[in-house]
C-alpha cells in the first residue's frame, strides 16, 4: 500500500505530529485486489482543518477549499485530488443529507462509526505503514461483503444517498450486501426522496457503467438487481418497477418486463445503457391503461423524457436516450420495405449505431440469445449495400446545395424539405446523385 501513495502525501504525513491516514476506497481496493482507474484520495487525521491546510500548503499542495465547520479540506497535487477530513462524529436530522452538528474527536473508532460501510472504514497509517481496522472491515473486504458500520437503520436513516452508494459500490466491487444491510435499506428507501436529483443522477450514471470501474463482469446488472431488491428502484423509477412480475408472451420472452429490462442493460454497451434501462418503460403504462403493450415505444419516449427531467439528466443525454426508446421497435419484424429502411437510416444516421446496439441488446435480453438479431442483420446488410453503391448518406454528400436549388427557382422556405426529399430519392434509386438531375427532379416535384 505504501508504494502506491503519492510521494508528496508521504512527505506531508511525515511533517505532521499526529498520524495521517488514507481511508475509504483506496484501502478497500488495495486489500480486495481491485485495480481500476485512478481514484481520488480520501485522507484523515485528528487535526483541525485550518492547521492541516496550512501544513498542506507548506508541503506544496494547492488548497482549493477549507470548510471549518465540517473539518474538511479539498486540495490537489501532481495530478491527484485529495479530500481531507478531521476525525469527527456527526449528528443528522432525518431527511437531511448534511450533518446537523459535527463534533471533532481524536478517537479513530468514533470516526469510523460515522462512515457508511465497514469496508470503507479501514485506515492506513502512512508513517507507520500499517492498516488500522477499528470495525473489522478487512475481514469483510476479504469475504466480499458489505455491511454498515452501525445499525443499518441508523446509517441509511441519516443519509438517503447511502442507499444509492450501497447499490453502486456493491456493483463496482462485486461485494454482496448483508441481509441486515438490505433490510435496513428497504426500510429507509423513502429517504431518497430528500436527496437532490443531481446526486441521484451521478450515482445512477456510475452504476450503469459499474463494470468499467474494476472490470467486474455484468456489474451494472448486479447493481440494478440490488436496487430492485432494496426497493430503491421502485422509489426512484416507479414507472420502471411497475414491470416487476408483469408477464410477456412466452414465445418471445423468458422474463417479465422488469427482468427483461435489467437484462437489456446487462447486454448493452456502456454508451446506451440509459436507453436500455428505459427502452420498455412504456410497457407497464400501456398494459395498465390500454390492456396491451402495443405502442409502448411512443408512450415510452414520453415517460423516459419525464424521468430524465426528474433526474436532471443532461439535455443531450436525455434527448438521445428518448430517441432510441422511440425507435427501438422500428422494423422489429423485418417487414418494412428496404426503401423505407434506407430512408430511415439517412434521416437517423446520427443514432444508427446506437439504435442497432439497443436492438441487439433488446433481442438478447428476450431469451438470453447472443446471436445476431435478425433485424440488426437485415439493417447491416442494407446499410452495407448503400455504402457499396456510393449513395449519399448525408446532405453534405448530396451533389446539390440549398443555394443552388434556390437559384433554380425552388422557394427558399421549401429548400430544407426539398433537400431531404432528394436525399431519400437518391438512396432509394429514383434519381442519381448528379446536380442537374437532382435539380430537374426537384422542379418536377413542384409541378
């Protein structure tokens, strides 16, 4: 562990009279043998924030913030970010994410008991080059278990964000929450309603790419299952959880609506997992309101938009996910004419790769079939034919420009529609991509 610690942090530890500890994820990951992307460093000591920040600046750290009330300091050096916290105990008011009162202490066990999980309450004394384990966290890390530092009811009742942290950390590490931990989370799931949407979104986003953190296979699926089992999913996304136990046609599906959704995320590449999570969110609504699933992609687009707005997802992320939800059923049976598929491709070229990936994940999630989806195979063949024929795929590749159409007598207000028409006429073989032929074709359309 010592060899992994940045040299500047070692020098800072040596300059302090009190021990300086690394705590939390860095210790957990080292003991568990988890290797992933560079992490930030959480450090602590029984030293007040003002005194510590002064020592850090003398040691060459750039201090960006000092919070005297909570005893925390944010700083950076040599490309690393560090967050320091003085040993403390906290008192929370139920429903408030931040502690109502903070009491500073020199007792490491008291400091450990104000944290969330035992696996995150293992300390490494930098000067002594040894671990300090007040609550038995090392044993739990070795057993790949997550339990709370004190009674789960208290831990989750103090801070609702810990519910999402449980699901995300369990997913990333591959650890299994204890029964008491799951029960305590379930009893306090309503606490999530008091957490800022931005914080929830950040945790959900991290969970959806949980397998990237340490390379734990299917981590995102495991995390979603924990969200389901703790009731967190039903609290955050009731529209989605409504599909739990909702049966589907057995000839197409081996799983109910919710399990199918979770498996779609399991099979989806990381960049489309939000869309995979929301792709069938319209099914429970359609079934309950109309008695059937038909049209769920249209209702799903609307509901997905409402969910993204509620979670305050970035606008571009939300719009892309909603577009994928809207079109994931298009030509599912392969009965759409090739020309219509060609037109669809050029009009939605910006989402084509993601849409095919979602169609594939959706197909695989039906019966856990990893073979190429028939619709995906068909579309790839059509797209390949378009490329081989040298057909224009974008307006930039069209042999005529808007100003040239206007010069040929096309009304300026009709230019955009005319260009789209000509592009579709090219890809369906009705006119070659030649300027004069395109202009003539545009004029004939006006007659």
